C-alpha cells in the first residue's frame, strides 16, 4: 500500500513552490522578508482597548506603579 503524499505547499510570501533548503519558503529572500516582518512588528494581532482586564493581570490602569508590588 502506498503512503499518502502530502500536497505540495506554496511559499507563504510569494506563492511559488517551496524548496527543501528554505522550507516553508522558496528562497532565502522570502525567508528574509518573513523574518523582517517578524522583527518590525508586521505580524501583530490587534488588541482592543475596551477588553476587560483579566484577574491574573497585575497592572492597574491609572494606579501608582509602586502599588503593584
């Protein structure tokens, strides 16, 4: 019985087929583009200011910083 073959993945930056040496990218250039996005904050999950703070959060909005410790 033959093993299932995984579908060929595309480079997440440019969409070209991946190269084993740079997986999951197609080239060093695309890998560097991705790294630059991480380092410059390009991949950020937006947060909303109106979200309530969790009970585990030690920060106190508007409070004195010395009161936290």
